[in-house]
């Protein structure tokens, strides 16, 4: 084992509270979640930053040492990659996302260009027992949520989208701000996607009193085999929080690879939702998503938002052809509140001052 002076720590490992210097071993457990130190081998002009453990975006340069985690990504507009079968000191991998996930890149979108190439220096070791020199290989499951048993009593609003960049986080933040401004205690959650602090930090900025995502449950990213178990751990943890309502964003799209469908397939997780919002880029995405949610899961979408609602053309299509409200969250936040109030009458009856219409 040896020590390295590493100044850039990816947000994917934030719960481990890793600081410099770090101790590494040459042997690496080749599985998603293993924490590794690497050296950046290339420079990039685009998509060239790292989100650090505090959520700050820092520029990366050739020669930088950084700590991140092995993981999987399947982004339509980004990188797609896997954890290779073997990894060790000297292995060459790619930086797959801004949060510090690394793996073998299989494909990339032209807008982000080829990924940073990195050289693995070793697996980071942690020393959790005071006064003991025996270390343990760092992994994202260490210090992750482990709560079991109860589910939260607060109502859950699910936000589902047609794809990445369909307006889900934008709507989640607008909804959180609207509810919090009415005196409600709101928790903000992201259950699927690839690790990044940016979205939950935005939820905090808009008034969420407590936030978390699947990385807090021990995952660098979610997929069909892991999304449900991570979501259950998140909801078990939420059972111990004080909140009036929970806003849940499901990262990526309904037909993406991050496990959104599997969460909706789970009867218990599905039953927690009292309202579902669907976000889409265009009328085709809105039509397909609303129809699929109704036909496969029996979900009647409470409202449609996202870029498709940026002007009256899209909003008219949704009202006429899908029969549900079309609301642009930033242009008409009071309309958001009206629709949510109609979906959560019990919640608002507990707050008499909120039970009436928000505008005439």
C-alpha cells in the first residue's frame, strides 16, 4: 500500500468523507461501487469538469489525481460504459460522468466528445477502526442507508420523464418551491440515474428540507437489477424524516436503462405515489408516456410539463389529445399548486389556509 496526495474528490464518494492524502492498494475489486484513485491522462475542451464532494464544479487537467468510483452509465446524450472484468493498478479507463464514475467506455454522444482517459492507481483504503492499521477496501456501500421496515406516511409525488433533459428536475424544483412557500415541509428525492449532487442540491436551493438520492443508498448508478432495492432503502430512510410531502424525481426516461419501469412495477413503491407528473420534450413523447403509464400501470397522469409546455401549441395538444392539464412550472407556478391540491386534498385539508384556490 502507498499514499497519494489527491486534491480532487468526486461527488460520487461524498458519503465516505475521503480527504487527502489517501492510501491505495494495487489490487482493485472490479465491481460497481469500488472506490479508486486515478491519474487523468488527457485534456478536453468540452465536458471537462468534475463535481467535487461539495457539489462544486472543478476543471480537470492532464496529470490531475482524483478519487471516484467504478460504475455503469447508459446515457442517451452522454457516455455509455461498463465496469470491465478485471481492474488493477495501471488499468486504463474512462471518466463516464461529472460525478466521478469510471469504467470502460463503449459509446459517447458527439456533443460531449470522447471521455477523459484515466490510469488507475489503486483502490482506496479506509481505516474505520480507530487505532487499528488494518484497512478495508473503500466501497460506496460503506456508510450507505441501511434502514429497513417502515415506509413514510407522507404522500409521494412521482415525476417521470420521456428521457433525460425532459424537464424533470426543473419541474421538481418549481414544485418544491411552490409547496414550501405554502408552509409545507418538503423532502426531495432522486431514485434513479447516475450519481451527481447537482439535482438534489437544486432541490435544497428551492426549499426542500431533506434530500437524498440512490448514491446515499450505496449505488454509483441504477439499473434494472438495483433500482428497486435502492428505492426501498431511500423510502425506509424517509420514514424517519419529518415531512408533509415527498417529491420524487426518477432520473432518465421511462424507457431508459436506469430502472424507472422496475420501480413502477413494484406494487409497494407504486402505491406510495398519490400523483404522477410526466415531463416531455415534444408532443410525441408526451402522448407515448401518458398512454404507456395508463395502459401498463393504470397511472392517470396528474399533469404534463417540460419543454412541450413552453408555448400554447404544446399545451393545447396535451389538453385536447391527452385530456390532462399542461402546466409550465416556471411560467404558471400557481397552476401547479392548484393541480397538486386537487390530487392531495387530505394534505391540504390539514392546512386550512391552503385549502382554497390559489387564484381566481
